[in-house]
């Protein structure tokens, strides 16, 4: 991702308010704000090793559940009574 810096320098007869206004216009024109907001909450894609590890954990839990179900050691599910 390329970085765009919005830089303004104060002119000799310029007051602070007009300098801030000029800087704000420069930032809006460069498109920095929408780009930063779009990546604000983005997360990195998990790598292949992490995805495999997570999949193995799920498979292990499923196998353990099936074994407990087969042995009849699971608690009974609560049913709604009307």
C-alpha cells in the first residue's frame, strides 16, 4: 500500500484557520480518510498452518463427542414442555 502524505506549508500572510482549512481540503482530495476507514477493522487472513490446526481441533472434538454419544455418557437434552 502506498502512503500519501498531505503536506502544506504556511504562507507568510496566512493565518492558522486558513492553513487548517487548506490542509483539510488537501487531505480530502488525496483520499486518505476513506482508505484508512476501509482498513480500520480488517484482519489478516489466517495462514495455512493455523487453519489446519483449527480443523484438527474441530475433528478431535467431534470424534470425542461421537465416542461419548456411543457410550451413552452425554447428558440428556432438555426439551420444552408446553
